[in-house]
């Protein structure tokens, strides 16, 4: 029997993924927030979950193959990637003056591409979390971060000054696995697609 492994992270995205997994017959047998186990079984004995850091998911999925196939927008974890500054900061003026601005972010590649497309010179500062602190402490003029409700920006007296892109969670698959395990994977992808369509309607 073909075995399948799904990598996902704990937290917000996991909570939103559980209903999709349940609808696809893959309800987790344990709660990763309570268990220290990193490999968790599901209702389907041929499918297991790996609990990894969100940013490590692509590394695990790509292992043993090359590239990533993205067959499905799960339509969960919806948010926006934005540029934000302190409320009083004159972002438009700084940009117009063409001076170098310092931008802190966890999402260096997206930030680099965004500012390069606008022909802006920015000094990017890589951070791993709590980016909202960077403009408050003077480490950076702006941040590139995810915004959902806007509460975090508000609580830290920041404002969004540019919209970069809309974000949602995607299902990604190792292309070699897709070839070798197509018979087992295709129904799973279809079940998740159906479940996410139901959630969105
Ligand atoms: C994300 C993001 C913001 C916050 C935005 O952080 O980096 O800090 O959520 O959400 P809001 O607009 O609803 O307030 P998350 O809590 O996912 O943790 P992270 O800092 O580890 O990315």
C-alpha cells in the first residue's frame, strides 16, 4: 500500500487545515499542540502528518525530488503582504526623495522583488519574527509583513502604506511523488479541493 506524508505547521494554519483534513477522511489522531510527537497518524492509516516549522515545509516536500508542484489553493490562511511604517512616517516623501530606506522583513525575496520592480533602492534587514518592533526601535523605516485583521499593526501604531500581494495557503506536492504515487495522491487532492470549495461557499 502506498503511504503518503503531509507536512504542515502548528498554529493558525493547522487549525484551519483540520476541517479540510477531516472532510478528506484524514482527521489527525492527536493534537500537535498537546503532543510532543512530530509524526502524527490520521484516520487513514496510509497517511501521516509531519509537524514542521512553516518555513521548513517546502524543504521537506521538495526532499527527494526537484521543484514543487502546486495543484491547489486551499483558500485558508488568507491575508495580505504589505509594506508598513510608523503612523507618523512620511513614506511617500521618502520614496519620492529617492533616499535609501531600510526595510526589515522575514520575507526577503518578496520584498526585494517588490522594491526592485518599483526601481527603489532599499536596504533589507532580515528578521525572524516580531517585525513590528523594527520601525518602533529605529532599526528600520518600514517592514514587509503579513496583515490579517490589522490588529497587530494598530496595537503597535503602524500603518500599511503599500499593498504587495494577496496570500493564501496552497497545497504543494513533490513532483516525483506525484508521478510515482499518482493513484493515491489524486483522490486526496480531489477530496481536499472539494472540502476547501465547501468551506469557501
Ligand atoms: C503574523 C504577522 C503579524 C500578524 C498579523 O504573525 O507577522 O504579526 O500575524 O495578523 P493581524 O493583522 O491579524 O494582527 P503570526 O502571529 O503569524 O506570527 P509570526 O510573527 O511568527 O509570523
